[in-house]
């Protein structure tokens, strides 16, 4: 069985099941083997009821206290029981499982494993896994069970069985590390690593497997950057761009003065764009540091020289926001240039009109999503591409633009705070500019870290803010067991909050199961203040800018990485009003308090990122993975900083001793790197 074989070669996978797998991005045996679990269920020893902690998945044993009750209606049957031990009583709830009443009628000792939540100051365990008799739990004690990314109709058991079958017959072709490297880092065998990633017998075995595969992922990424940079260093600037004094006039007319950091970065961009070689530059700046106006000034330089400038955003909402802001500035400051919007959801007629303006050159600024680099988009004279939060806008995308007969300058904007030592590695194909200060008129966000007992006080504060005309966010952590559960939790929370807030305040909700059009509609309603309080998962982390929002409350803050919490906090503090961030945590651990206190005391994203790097430990791997920067499949730039640095050092040595990786020893590695530079980069970005 080979990597490129379709998954239908596996027993039990027919046409219907194959389509379900395809929805998760699995088409081939190779895709399946690299479809790693999103986390693992760790079956730890039961605790007493008195030791249960809110918002955690825990195991508890006890006696059934009283009768098992079934209530609700046919659409939503609710089975409840009381579990008792020497330390207290726990309420347990199941949905759509009325048969449990007969099964548990005799009473006795049972073991339950599930998520503990708090409702109206009572701890409840919802939808727990039941072990009856309790001794059955011994079979799973201390084991690690993989939990895979799923889609409706595809179960965890189906994926697990398919992976086991594939691993049994798979002929490994992807051992890209030489024996020398394997020995140098004491890596386990490639196939052993794959098996242990899916079905680890111990945590230690999992860590060893992950160590090897993350190192490989980082190494391929860094080598592709190094090799592409060498290739691009020879790319000459074909655009004849000169300084235009009208830009000075525009800057003087702005209602605020640019910071020294903004001025410095502008000068770096202008030097690049008027120089002999094509610009490839990253603007890294904290939330609210003023990256967008700097990017607009670069676009203005291109436009006033008779060239086109394109801005690519990660979401349609953000693209529309950029388009609206740019149109307003062009009109307000009487700039003789035209902007056009191009997104996937536009009608066929709207797209045709946009395509025509772009190809004829009557559109100077083109703002949109990845529709900008699709085949139908033909530019007239494109000189600059600005990408917003698109870390992996790579070589293949630039080649797609070059194939249209152009070699544009590339400017990447990122608000993700990454320590400079890591940024130099990660953005090896880009020159780095940092906007390290906030505008003088920006009010710092006021933070507070509180326990769940503060929730009602927080609701009263939010009511007061809404009465003053402001808006609020409430962020719920992602629930990974199922997209259905995630949606249900957010909907339930929003419904309860609506009852608390009353009919005059409109509470909306946003979650990952929604279609993009639904998300865009909700975000648009929130940005227009038709929704005053938005209950959401982390989908709002990037791609929504509502200056009127002044409060963000993050539930179960202990479940997020510091960098991710800082990004979420950046949704407020974007306007003229004082803004507030409430970190609500149910955890009583000393480590959690130490981590959250960093956010309480500092609004500096780069300092927070460095502290995140210092405080993260291997135990986080079994919780929610909140990093995900750079689009890595396994690697976490904070968690795996040491591996990232080791991979960078190895890449430098390999290219020094074997330029181009042309030796037989590095043939497989070269093939993987070239794939990442081409097709792989495109797939990851699109």
C-alpha cells in the first residue's frame, strides 16, 4: 500500500465513507496516515466529588443516590441522576439516553468520565462516558485514546480503524531524515513515530514520536524558505517607482501624527520599492499599532506611480472593512485613484465588472480574499501585494502572480506577537520591520482576572456599557469532542445571556459550524451595532474590527495560550473609548494564576509572547492547542521553540555542506522541500 493510493483501497471504505473522509481533507492513504489526532483522551485515576474542577474532563466514582429520572420531551429527553461519595453529591445529565434508567435501576457503584460544568452555582457532569460496573474502568486506566478531527457522519472509531489498517499495510517512503540526523538527535524510527502519534502506549512514547515529526515539519519549512530566498534574491525590481510629494501632503492632513516606529517602517518600505530588487517584507506590530495605514501608504506610492496594488485579507468581512476604509480615505483626501472589491461571495455580474476594471487598469487598488490570485483575475500593472495575517503567502503564490507577467513587491502584515529570535527563523524569506509602539491617543485596555463567582457582576458591567452605547464580546473556549457540541454550548450560553440581559439588548452568537455567509452576516450585524453582545468561539480572533466594542469577557481563560488570549483581547481597545478585558478562570492552580497575571499586568504582545515561551510545558499538549501560527500541522512555535531553533541550525548546515540538497543522501528531503515550495504551500494557504 503506497502513499498515493486512494483510501478506497482500505477494507470497509466505500464511496459514501470515502466522501466523508474527503470532507476532512483525507483523499489518499498518505493523507490518512498524516491525519493526526487533534488530542488524546487520557484516562486518569478517578477523583472524589469534592476534588472536581469546573471546565475540566475528569473521572469520578460513586454510588447512585436515589432514583434515575427521565424528563424533557421526545425531541430532547434528559436523563439525570445523583452520584454520591463521602465528599459530596454530583448531578449527572445525559441527553437522548432514556435507556440508562433501566440499566442503572439496581443502583450500585459506577464510574463516570466527562466534562464538569457549573450551572447556577451547581457542579454538573454532562454527557459522561459510563463505566458500569465500575471495575470496567480499570481496562482503560492510564491509557491514551486518540480523538480525530471529524465531520458529520464520520465517527472517531471509523477513523481509528482505518488508520490501524493503513499502518499495517503501508510501505514507508517518507523517511526524509538521513541516518546521521536520526542518530544526532536520537530520533525514533519514522514508522514507529507514525504509529505512536496515532496510538501511543505512554505519554513518553507520544513525546518521542511528536519530537521527530515536528522537527521534520520545521526542517522542511525552513529549508523551503532558505532555498526560495536564494532564488528570489536574484529577482530584479521591474517597477519604475519614484517618490511622490502628494504622499507628504496626505500624511500632513491625517487627523493624527504617525509614530516614530511607523515613520521608520515607511522609510524601509519606500527604500525597498524604489530599489533594484523586489521587496519581500514583513510588518510585525501589536494589535492597534497602526500597520494598516503604513500598508496603505505603500499602496499609495504604487498607485500614484501608475501601478496597481492589491490587498489580500483572510476573511471576507475583513476584506470589506479594508475596502470601505480605503474608499473613504480616497474620497476624503481627494486622491485620484479607484478601489475595487473582489471576494468569493460576490455575484457573477459583480465579479465580471471587477475583473474588467482590474484587467483594463481602471482599478488602482484591488482589495479582496484569495479570489485575487485565481485564474480569472488578470492584472494590468500590479506592483504591490499586501497580505493581512497570511503568514504562509509563499513562493507558489508569487509564481502565480509572476505567471501573469509581473513580479510584484510583497508586504505581509502580522499582529501575531512572535519573539524576534523565532520571527527571524519563521520569516526567513522576508525582511522584518517592527512597529513597536502604539499611537499616543490609544487608551490602554484595563484587565482583570476573576473567578466564576464574578460572572453576575461582569454581566451588570456589560449591561452598563451597552446602555452607554458600547458593545461586548463573550468568548467561549472551543469544545473539541464534536462541532455539534461546540455549537450547542455557544447557542445555550447566548440564550441564557439573552434572558439575563432582557429584550432591549440583542445577543448574537458565532461558532465554527456556521457557513461563511452566516458568519459574515453576524459579524456585519455586530459591526453595525444591530447586535450589542456577541457570544463566540475563537473564530473572532482574526478578522473583525469593531471600534465600538469596549468589553471582552473570556470564559475558561485557563484553557488558552497567553498569545492567543492577547490576540482575543485585541478585539477591543480599537476605538476612542476606554476598553476592558475580563479573564474568567475556574482553575485554582498556582500555575494558572501566574500565567493569567502576566496578561493582567501587561498589554505588550511581544513581552507576553516571550513569557508564553518561558511558561509553556509539555503537559499543554494534552489540552486545547491554541497556537497554530504559520499553519503547521503539528508544530507549535511556542511549545516547540527549541525544536524550531534546532531545525534552523540543521538547515543552515545542510545547505552549507550540500547546496540545493543535490546529494543522494538528501534526495527524499529535497523532494519534500520542493513540494512544500510549490503545491504544498498553495494548498496550505488556500
